[in-house]
C-alpha cells in the first residue's frame, strides 16, 4: 500500500492502491519531509516535488484567509435576515433571564410562611445589570458568530 497526494487539492491519502490514482492527478509516495509540521495550504507542488512556501508567502496566505473571514463577518452583519434572527435570539435570552427572576420571586413568596423567611429568600436575589449599547452589540455579534 502507498500514499498519494493530489496535485491540485493537496489531499493526502495513505494506504491506497496506487493504480486507482492516476499519476496525472496524484503524486505517488510523495516526499513530505520538507513540509513536515506545516498545513497543506503552505505546500508548493512542482512536478512530483513538494516544498514549503517561504515565510512571506505563508504570511500572504494567512492574510488572505483573515481577509476572507472578515469579509464573511461583514457580509453576515449586512444580511438583514441574520441580524433579525440574532436580535430575536438576544431578546429571547433577555426575556428568559427576567422570567427566571420573576418565577423565583413568585416561588419565594408562595413558599414563605412569614416575612422573615421571605426576606431571607429575597436576600439572595441579585439585581439584573442595566445594559448599555456596547453590551447589546457584543451579544448580538456573538449570536452572529462575529468576534
């Protein structure tokens, strides 16, 4: 059994039957010692040899990926349906926080037989912090998957 590397996609397959992979598309038993420890996105295939991009080209690949990720994030921010969904999910979360608090208060009132027990139960209730717009933006961005 042999290993093969696709010349275009850089897909590496191990323990394969060589005749099933044409030489025009696949390098048979490639020497990967020059790229050991590096992701295939940094590999350069020339003929049957595989080498590593220099640092400047690796940095360019990383920069392009980062730009594409940012563009995707911006696109999701501009997508009205996604924004509406994210805001709706954030509102649902906020309603849930308040519903839990109200349910706790009702339960405390119902289960207290005197004012001392009620005060003790309510002493554990922490105030819900007020939100500022930066908090809301962060929370909605999180729902959109934007960091």
